[in-house]
C-alpha cells in the first residue's frame, strides 16, 4: 500500500505531491540559471533538470512524509 494523505476528504498519494513540487522547484532553479547565464553553458541540460527535479522530490518526500 502506498503512502497516502487525506486531501479535501479524499486520499491522495504523497508521491504525487512530492513529484509536483520537485518539478516546480526545478523550473524555478532553471529560471534562475537562465537569468544568471549559466544555463547556456551547461551540457546535458535536460538530464540535469530531471535529476534536479528528482533530488527535490526525494528530499521533500523524506523530510515531509518520512517516518
């Protein structure tokens, strides 16, 4: 059974919240790196941002939903 939490009366999978926050966090970091001019010189940008989204999602999941 996957970890779930009540959300407006329905049970919502916590991994979905973590994944959404990870993607949003990665988008925020990307916009910051674009403004700083670092994004253009990064090799394998897509892989870097996917890894960053996973890192943020796993950190949120461990910190907020970990037992």
